[in-house]
């Protein structure tokens, strides 16, 4: 699963984008976070979850290597 974070300057346009994304069958969930406090709480939650994984011990080089290996596996069709 991949996660995207999109910042939209106008609430009305953000709402339209949320509705568009929700209509796509491959989108698992969409959340509209209207204020900075809610965003910071969500961001902290994501970081707490990440701290429970091996990611906290990985360097940027390690992460880039993982991404390259994943892309090569995906390109070759093997999982």
C-alpha cells in the first residue's frame, strides 16, 4: 500500500478532489484534514507506527536500495 499526502490551498477544491479519489475503485481510503492540529496528530501517529518497524534503523541509502530492488522485482514480474 502506498500513501500520498496532498496539500490543497482551497477547501472547496480539496473537497472535490476527495470525492474524485473516493470514486476510484483502487483507493482504499481518503481523509480530509482541515486544520494543522489534526494534521500534526495524524503525522505523529504515522511516525509512531513507523517507529515500530525496521524503518527507524534504515539509512536513506538503505531505503533507496529497497526501492530499487522492489522496482526491479516488479519490472521482472516476480514478487
